C-alpha cells in the first residue's frame, strides 16, 4: 500500500471514531470545502507532520493527525456560550480517542496516542469562522520501503 493510501485509511478511521461521539452532527474526511453552520458540530481530520525511521525493508512512521471540531460560529461565541457548549464535546471526543490504543480496522497501525488538545479556541481553518478545539493524535504505522531503480 502506498504512503498516501495509508494516510487516507488512518484519516478515515479517525473521522469514523470521532463521528461516533454523541453530539457530533457531521464527521468528514477529507474536510468539507465549504462547511455550513447547519452541520455544526463538525469533526474533520487534517494530516500533520511525520517522523520517519528507516529500516532495511520497512519505515516506521509517526504522523500527527489534527482532529478539529468546529462547534459554534465565531459570532455566537461569547465566553459563557463558548464554554457551556464546547466543554462537553471536548471531554467526550477526548475520551473517545483515549479509549483506542490502535485502530483495529487499520491493520498496519501499531498504535495511536492522544498527544494534546488545544482547549477551546477560534479555529484558523475556514478563515477563523468557527470556535471549537483541536486534538493532536500521533499514529505510528509501518510502510514498506520502496527503492529507486538501481538502489
């Protein structure tokens, strides 16, 4: 399987897991081009940086995926509304991902680890239109090392 195909499978699995949380209205991988407020709370997955540890035949990859949950339009985000609306989903989505050690539906994944959350913030994606949070999840997986002709 290509590295791109691996990232797609992992992103899809992360979106499926997060989308199963009660209160998430729409879960999308890849993120929608133009999200609508009617679909909030919206969970989507962004591919982040990766570390690559080469071995002779395999490459161990640890990639950080950014799972974002857009909950409120920025204009409705006074501090009281923001905290009362976002906190329960922050806790529920965090707990959901924390309950996974690996992605059973993705056989090449070694492990996942919830690294951090952003707290409740204005999300930069989509022009700072939404308030929500971001979880950073490290996924360690193995890819077959490919070689250029003659190597």
